[in-house]
């Protein structure tokens, strides 16, 4: 009996000493478990285990057990990771937060998981907060090397953490399931590993994609590291100044015709007579695509069709940029036929309603056309712009129309043009292709477009720039795809 009591006392003492245990998880984009183990073993100064069995790390009274699994281990392991990450994704997808872009990028990080590290730890009673923080911060300090994020369970909220860019802070809360964050911005830490060694991708294409990724990272917009690149200069078949001028004029006529019908509540005959004056001025009969010609002959288009064609001002804006017409441009008043606001209800709409509203409505909200250029945070039309700004607002429609209106013919537009180089066209096309992917993917996930981008603006720029570089073996205008 005396021995039994002694054993019970010893057991009680051990239970009191090992009074705290918890766990945390690391989700990693790295599929190579050897690389992950190298990072951990180097950090904790322990020998690398020879197999995939759990291994232990000891530090004073702290005991850490590490288990790991990766997709490369087999189908069962890959299915397990898919199941776990799907559950985590769904949990954080439902989080209500003001940090919408951070939430979107966290969801991308979760989806990119290829390996999972399970960390179980325990320690003796005393200084629990310090020891717990020591464990979490030690693992957090190698998250970038592991291309990972860490899920930590809390008493009130669970949250994902990343390695902090501030060396003094060690880690930052990306997002908790209560919607909190310590970050202003976040983007997945995914290594860019495109290489020209396979001879299918040129150094030029890699340099261009690096530029695109840097611009997107500057706005914390995610694009897959292996997202396909566009053609290089040796294969691009960029359009001539005359081709671009004709396409811009055709788009202007179709857009102005559509806007006239909406704004003036005009019937077909009145609107077509208005368009005919512009067609005659530019001798534009042969400039329209088959779909445009069919649209202009349709006497009873739907309101949705009319609105969709007014969004083509964004494509005109790109054409004018390519022609070099934006630099030093001066803004004049719109033609009288487009200057009177007779459809007040068209302008009293929310900018958030992007599907059933003309870009003109987003430009004005009840103001006159002469004030269009002042309503958006963009370069002043008085000084002109010579680059495509970020697609989070609609273009200056007054400026867009008048840059062409000032020229009386296609030849005059061509004479005035200072055509962008093939490199400049390809640079912008690669960028918009990645931005288009971002908008299309978030839309498919029913998430907001990143960084305030307007999907319709991105769509029109995407179509215009792909046409400009002659994508798809110089596909015609109607054949260039729209995916958002």
C-alpha cells in the first residue's frame, strides 16, 4: 500500500508538471518534404530523421512532436490534404471582415497547400504564455522558407499567421475567423520559378512576367507563379497605326450610337441618323466587324446590349494609348448630341452595380458631360497621360471621344499618332492578362475583384490589348475572347 501511494503521488506530480499541451499547424506550398525537413532541422539544430515518422524536439521542459504529410507521398495523402484544406477554406470563406483583399489572398494560400506540418507541444507548469509564444514564433520565423502559413487556435478565435516583414515582430495575424488582422495587405509567398531552360519560354518573356508580377505584388494581387506567358516580340504580330485608327473609330461609332439611344431615349432611326454622320465623316462603312454591323442594323436591341456596347469606350481608350494620342491631350466639350443629360435615372445609380449600368453613369451620377474628367482619380486631361493607369475606374469618356473627334479622317489620326513599340504593347498585354485572370477567378469564387478593379474595364482592356498584339494568329475583333 505504501508503494502504491508513492506511485500515485509520482503520477500526480508529473501531471502537474506537464500541465499544458496544445497544437498548431503549418500549411505549405512546398511539396518536397526533404526541403521542409531541412528547414526545420536546421532551425532546431537536430538531425534529420531518415523516414517520415514523427520526430521530437526538446528545449528545456518543452517537448515538441512534429508530424508531416505531403501530396507527393501518395494518393491517400493527397486526398487527405485536399479534404482538410477544403474544410479550412470553407470555414474562412464565411468570415465576415473588412479586409476583403486579405481574405481573398488567404483563401488562395489555403488552396495552394501541398504539405501539412502538425505540431504538438507540451511543457511544465509556469510561464505558459512565454513558452507558447516561443514555440509559435520559432516556427513562424521559418514560414517564408517553407512557403507556409500557420494556423493557431486561440481561446476566442482561430487565425492564420505569416512571417512578419518587420524583424522585431516575428509574425503577423493574416486573418482570424472573427475577421481581425494585424496587416494592411497580404499576398501569398509563392516562389516564381519560370525558366527558359526548357526553350519554350524566352528570357524576354520571363523578364516581362517578372515586371508584371512586381506590379501586381505592389498592389497585393495574386496570380499563379506558373500562369502562362504571352508570346514574345519574335512571334507577336502587332497591328499597324492605320488598323488601330480604324478599329478605334468603329468602336467610337458603335459606343456613341449605343449611348445616344440610352441617353436620348431615341428610336432606331434617330440614333442611326446620328451615327451615320460620324460614319460619313470617317468613311467608316467598311471598318465594322460582322457582329458590329449586325448590331447596328438591329432596330430593337435590349437595354443590356446597349449598355454592353457603351463599355467599349474602355477599348477606345486603349487604342488611343497605343496610338500615343493621350500624351499632352487636351479635353474639349463633347458633341452637343451627347452633352445633355436627359436620362436622369441613368446616373442615380450605385457604382457597385457594374452589371447593368453604362460606364457613363459611373462617370457622372447626374453631372454634365463637361465634368466627366473631374470625377475620377486619374491623370488630368489638361496635362495628358501616356500610360494605362490601374483599372479601378472608368476612363475619361469626354477625352476619349474628343481625341478622335479632333481628327477629321483616318489619315489625320495616323499622321498624329506616335505608335507604341511592340515591347510596350506586350508589356501591357501581359499585365492585363494576369489582371483578367484575377478578376475572372475571384468572380467565379463569388469574391470581390482585388484592389477595387472594375471587371468591365479589365475585360475591355484585355480584349483591346490582345487584339493589338495580334493574339491567336491575328484573330479578328469578334474572335478575341471575353472571360469575365
